[in-house]
C-alpha cells in the first residue's frame, strides 16, 4: 500500500527500478531504508543503518526459513 499511495519510496530512491526490485526481493529492507531516509535530514546515518541491517536479516531469515521448510516437507 505504501508503494502505491505514498511518495516515501520516490524520496528515498532516485529511480523506480530499485524500489520495484526491493519490493519483490527484499521488502523489509526496502521499507526500512525508505523510512530511515524520510526520518533523517541528511540520509541514512548512524543507528538508522542498524535498523536497515536488522530488516535485511529479517528478509534473509524469511528466505532461509522458507527453504528449510520446503526441504522438511519434501
């Protein structure tokens, strides 16, 4: 919904390609980066990077958990 009804992603990213890829590949990371960009006046800095990395770990964990689950049921 945020992608369609807000300009948050367009403020954080210069083109439409990265948010589109991020939406499908790393959705939490893309959202966290855009939110941290919007909350700061000079880009993503300091503790904000911790939030982005945490979102990245959530995305990677979702991929790893899904793969493990597929192997267990097969």
